[in-house]
C-alpha cells in the first residue's frame, strides 16, 4: 500500500541522538520503531489514493511555495492518544510560526487533497507505533525522564513530497520532489 505526504527530513546528527532514545521503547513494549532513515516530521498527509496525474499536480503546486530557512526545536516525548494508552510515541516539535506558515501555504495550494488530512496539525516526529505494553511502570518512567528533554535545533531549508510503501516486512520511503 502506498501513502503520500509532505515532510521535513532531519539532519543526521539529530537523527542519531533521537534514534538512541527511540530504541529504549522496546524495553517496555512490543513496538515498531521507525527506522533511522525514515524519521521525519510530517507536514501534511495526502492519503494513498493519488493517481499519476494527481502526483504531478502536487509536485507542480508545491513548486509555487516560497519558504525562508527557519529553525525547528525538538523537545520532549509524548504519545497519541495519551501516555497512559500509548499507540504512537512521538518526539515534540516546539511551536514555530514559520513551520505553521509553511503548513498554511501547503494547505492553500493543495485544497482538493485536504480531505485525507482531517486532524489538526500537531507537529511531531513519530518514533514508534506500539503494539502492546508489557511494563507500564517502565513506560511511565520513560515519559517522565524525557518529558522536557531538549533534542536539538536544526535548520529547515526545504521540504519533501514523499511516498511510503508498506509491505508485510517493512515500510520504505521515496522522495518524489523537494
């Protein structure tokens, strides 16, 4: 199955520090850790039902976006829907006017595809998808330990139109345009 989305990729030094923390999630849960090369911040999810024509339209529309270089601060770890009932463990992205401005520009040029992304924009970096938790106490300590941890700042110079391909074995990501 394919899914299309627009994302910000992380520099390798940030990925290295984040990935080591994400690896600890298996100490209290059975989970699928997002692989090193697939860590990203999603700006907009477009769904999986795009035709070749729509893919080309998205590429063309995104070319019209003019975004200045800006900084993103990564801080804290949390979970969706909640820390008590974690299904997705994420790393937080500090509030950023330029980031929300970029998202607004994306929404403005892609209105026909907006139906796929029905949730409010909550910038985050998915670390893991939880299958089951076997040590709730250890999980609570993990969230407490990293609640306000600073994971670094990096410059955003570009964003990417990407496709993920999910199979029974793994998910792979392909950059379609930047």
